[in-house]
C-alpha cells in the first residue's frame, strides 16, 4: 500500500513548493510482493536536471545550527545539502552506502559541505518508529552511527520493531539504552520528526530520497556526478563576492 502523499502547499512556502515542482518526481512505494533483487522496496525512477535553477526560497531551509546533532560539517560551510529520507527506503540506503561517504570524504571533511538530515518517513509505523529512534540516538551523539547501522546492506529487511531498534542502538554505540528507549517514544522525538516531515511535504517532496543543495532540488539517488556537479557549482557561486547594493 502506497504511503506517498500529495504535495502539501503550506501558507508562506507556496512559492517554494511550486519551484520544487521543476523536478519530476515518481513517488516511492513499498513493494507489493516480496523483495526483489537486492531486497529494495522502493522505486526511484526520477529525473533531476542538473542545470535546474537555484532558488532562494529553498536555500533558506538550511538550518545551519551548530548544535544540530543530525548534521555533519561546519555550520558555516559554503554549501549545505539537505536530505529528506526514510530508513525503509532502499534507494536512500543506496545513497547512504555508495554516495554519501564519498561526499563526506571529498567535501565535508575539508569544510566545503554541510549535510543536514531530515527524517521523512513515508512507509508507515515502522518508518515513524525508526525515524524517532534515529533522533533519540542523536541526543546521545550517535545519530550518524545509528544511520550507518540502519542503512547497512540487509538491515531494513530485518524490520524496525522495538527489539531491532534497541539492537541498532547498541550497534551504534548509544551509551544509555534506557534513555534511548524513553527518548524514542517521547514527545520531543515525535515533534522533531513531525517538523522535518511537514517541511518536506511543504516543499513539495513526494518521494525519498529528496535533496536540496543550496536551493537546488535533486530527486532520487542520482549518480555521484549529479551531486558533485551541484556541490561544486554551489561552492563556486558562494565564493563570488556580492554585487554592490545586494
């Protein structure tokens, strides 16, 4: 059963939602019949024009909060990649395993790129639960370790029930299991996930993964080159001195 929702255009971000519509999305859906090759349960047949424009309305969604536990890289990095993703999405896992580590090594580690995570659960209760669990792991400084464990090859096929989430937290090195369990089910986790989710829908995202690179929309687990081109173009633009009067 599809958990993809129609675009939500919220007052104040209507223009941004329209702008994101320049990218063609095909909604991801859970597999209707067992796992296919590789066990992916998501379809990510999307197109992203690498020459698509950059929009200030979308660039403004970078939080650049130095205390954000679900972000990697300098808060003042010239380029921010915002990722809207679901831990049950096979193509999100592919991006996490194959592409993101390259971007971290090439751009985050040397200060050009910041990656900001947004929980965007679209596959039902387990998606919501693992999203809250990732936030809870982050409160103990282990979000990215949890992210790696949850996106490991074959991890999502084991499901994200309560015992499995506890096991992932242990694998990620979350030090306080009792606090993790309490935080996962707490109001703060629910509110944080809801805020991320509503932002994604308001911006027009209907599938996972979806990205913004300094206001440039990218849909789906595109090839590495799509991201490197967008990041380098954004870094070049950020390095240009502002014109007089701007």
